[in-house]
């Protein structure tokens, strides 16, 4: 039994080394030929969440979802459509008990997870659902409006210094939309898989946001631009079909 264990262990370690070397080769190749342009910190956050097995509990929504759509279509979108300094992570509260159990086993808070990427992440005093790093990049944790037996307010873990999740209008619609995922590549060649919403759901949501009275007028034109771009991508490249 001991000999068989050692043989399997050696085979597993050899396979891991081979895969690690291949991944590093692709990362360097991606960087050399400038394949990616997603923010490195975004890819790093997605990678860490996948490694910790918590990625299934979050959906990327908002502007950063465009990186998944352009990667799937094999195109590059205009820079002004992608301009943003924050990423919105929609937390699926329907699976909050599984998430809590996983985080307890890891002995981590959500803020700890972000600090594995950048140790300078701190929670904003005026927005307890937002973590910001020293360079001003923000991570917002959103949730659907309280429904069924959802507790409210809701903190991600039992850690009293952890992030809280803020209710977002129509977030339940996004949670119920067909999922869409694609591998994205950062400017440094790093890779991660992004889980987001279907292009059709993105278009509908952006059009709705642009029509709301309380929407920042400076963001309305960008909402409409993003909706039209994703609509064209979906039609031309049959994304989400």
C-alpha cells in the first residue's frame, strides 16, 4: 500500500509540474504577443476565488463583463466602453449557507480573500460593501433584494470586520439569467475564467439602468454604448446561443 501511494504521489507531482510549466509558458506567450488586456488585478481576484473553490458563489456584472464577451467573440472593444475602476461581484445569497461553510473551513473572510491578491485592500468606512486598494481599485459586493428567508442586512462571513453585501435592484433577474463564462487574459498574460450573465441579460439590464431617473447622467451614455456594443456582438458572433 505504501509503495502504491508513493507511486501515485510521484505521478501526480510530475503531472502537476508539467501542467504548471505549460501554464507558465502560455502566460509568457500571452504577454509577448499581447493577447490580453483585462486588468491584472481582476484576473488575479478571479483566479484566487477559483483556487479557493468559491468562484461559483459570485457573478461578475457591470462593465468588467465586457472582457468575457470580447474574449468569446475574439475582438477588442473600444477603450471608452471599458473605462472603470471598480468591479461588481454579485453574491448568490441562495447558496449563502454553502458559502459560509466553505469560508469557515478555509478560516477566511472575504476581505482576507481579496488581501491574498493585494494586501492593501481595506473596507471603505462610508461603504461597507466596498473594498478598495492603495491604487484606488474597488471591489463592490452586491446581492439581490431581500426575499424569502434572506436575512438583511447580510455580512459575507461571521468575521465582524468583513464586507457586507448591498441590495441591488433587479439583481434577482440577473441571478436568474442564463450564465455565460469565458477565459480572459490580463495585460501580463495571466489567465482566469470569468462567470457572468448572458449578453441578452446584460443588454436588458444596461438599457434599464439608462432609463432610471436616479442614474448619474454621466453614466447614461456609457450604459447605452455598452448595451449597443454587446447587442451587436451577440448578433454577429451568436454569443450565448
